[in-house]
C-alpha cells in the first residue's frame, strides 16, 4: 500500500533546498523510515543531534548522536549553538545549528528527525522549513506498537498512550502528513518532498 500524502503544499520550481523536519508521535516509526531511506540514498544528509542520553549498544559518538554530558549540553544552549532542543523521556536532545546552516547555504537538502517540541521550535525560527508529520495507519496500530514489547507495567503503558493521544493532535500544525502504511512507501514520499527523487 502506498503512503498517503495529505495536504502537500505546492513547492515553486525554483525553490532552494529547504530544511525538512520529520516528526510524529513516539512509536510511529520515524527512525525506521529514516534508516531505510539512508540505506537506499546514503547521500541524503541527516543532522546528527547532541544528546545527554547514554549510548545504546552499537551506537557511536558522532554517528547516531554526539553523546555529551549535562554540563556540555548546558554550554551548547548558553552559546546559542542549538537550532532547537527538547527534553524527552528524561534526557535532552538538540540540533547543532552550524552544520545545518552550512549544508543549506551549500544548497543541499537537510533532514531533521526530531520530536514534536523540536519541530515547533524549528518552525518558529525558520519559517520556510517543511514540517512532515508521520502518522500511524490507525490508533489501534499505534497502541499495538507502543504496547508491543510487553515489558512495561499497565501504568506506564497508560501514560504512553495518553501522551500519544496528545501527540497525534499535533498533526494540524504540520505542512504534510505521511501515513506509515509501509516503510518503503513513506521513504519514497519523503525523498520526493525533499526533491531528491
Ligand atoms: P532516542 O532516544 O530513541 O534515540 O530518541 C528519542 C526521541 O528524541 C525521538 O523522538 C527522536 O526523534 C528525538 N530526537 C532525536 N534527536 C533530537 C533533537 O535533536 N531534537 C529533538 N527535539 N528531538 C530529538
């Protein structure tokens, strides 16, 4: 099944590459879509965020994230080095500003995969950014993905579902919605929105 773009805004043919922000509720599959897209198109530049989260097994500094201490993150904020930042599940995450601006100035499309709070901040500071919302095929499917691991308590699951309900309501703030019916289809739609295909 194809991904369904809703409300895609027309892009003038002479538009310079824009910043594209992929966001959506947690559990919807953003990182899976981005990983698939980059496997097929390694030339697409994805911003590497700074985070105070500890690396997971296999994650490398400078590849998935720049892993920094709380003090280093404080400094990045104080020096204005982050385009946006947010706290998510007890850790801080932020987009280094300079690298993004350098790529855009060089005429290359840029992709950010960030949470909803970050997407809102980007829209405020860069009005021409293109905000893409990744939506689950249905509420039931999101519930299945969020509860799928079967390791969390009923209380934790309830909290995550309540958060997901609020997150889904943010769709209206975005320029375009892609429905995650298939990872391959969404990756193709995203490349088209970034004018790479
Ligand atoms: P994870 O810890 O699973 O790698 O990421 C947790 C969440 O943080 C995901 O929703 C991801 O999109 C978000 N995230 C990753 N980098 C950034 C960032 O630079 N800024 C913001 N606002 N969110 C981020």
